[in-house]
């Protein structure tokens, strides 16, 4: 990883504590339309989180004719409850500290673009870019990272992607973007099963210290090697 210039945050479950509410409502819909037990629906939602809900349903119920309708119901419910979604209280301080370090901030989410825009409006002056799911050709993953590379003029090695889901970790691996796990939805052991080299922060406030420490390590490795032929005594007046 090179020196970090852009911090890319997942939204739901990372900056905003919404995953429990999402999973509960998804479980209700899966019980109503697919006959799953609530506990099973909840766990299956969590297991596939990080994908757009329609894609989650396609994973769980391949080619089921109900999927589009159920996904629409879920997205409508999210819109109706947008005002209940609020950033974790420590996020403002994190953004301020990242800004003080001269870093750019972006959000990359598979929540619908209009939903992400609505939630992110609280920190519009601190967030440089807000990217949500627009269609099958523009979503979290390769399309978002390509956009960020172009519009922020940074290499992927100069980004750090912070997320709470195993799919976030897989996306980072597939897209060759450095990843930092926030193990709230999943345990660090589960993340390590996906990527044995993954690093993590908990609580999320640790991200600023993590970045600062990583930059110090990079600067240390970039220091020039001492010239072994150089003598500190040459040129000194040693006569007394």
C-alpha cells in the first residue's frame, strides 16, 4: 500500500448503524414471501450483506419470480425510514481528523444513490464524493473504484476501503484495493477466513491512528540507506 490519499467508506453497517433494522425487515419479507423462519431470514440477509438487496435475493432464491417485487418492497421501506438512519456519533470527529491529515473522503455503497445522498447530506462539507447503486453498471466494486481513480486522480494503492461486511472484503480483494475491516456485523475471524492478511479497527475511531501509523511506516521504509563509506569525522578540525 502507498501513502493514503483517499479513504473510502462503506455506508450501512460502517458509518451508519442500520444493519440490524435492515436484517429484521428483510427477514419479515422473506418469511411472508418465501416461507423462511425469521431467524433464518435474518442470518441469510447478514450472510449476503454488502450486495444490493435484489442480488441478495438472487443468491438466496435463484431465478424466483418474486425477487423483483420483494426487492422493490424492501427499497420502498428503506425510503420511508431514511430519516431514522443517522451516522454513528463518532463519525464527525473521524471526518474532521481525516481532513486535518489532508485526506479525501468518499462513500461507496450498494444502497440506492438517492438514499445515500439523503443520508450523507449531514456531512456534505466533509465528504468529497458520495457513490451509491445506480444500475447494474454502476455499483460498489469495480465501477466505483474506476470512477474514484479518474475523478480523484489517485491510484488504488493510495486508497483505503473501510467496510463491515465480508462482501466488502471480497470486493476489495477482487479490485485490488487495500481494505480495513470494521468487525461489527462479522467477527475478525470471519474476515480472516476471506483474507488471512486483513487488518481491522474496532472501534471505528481507530482508523485515524491506523492511517497515521501506516504513513509513518511508509516514510521509514522510504528513508535513504546510509552510505557506509561516509566518515562523520572527515572535514572536522581534530587538532587541539
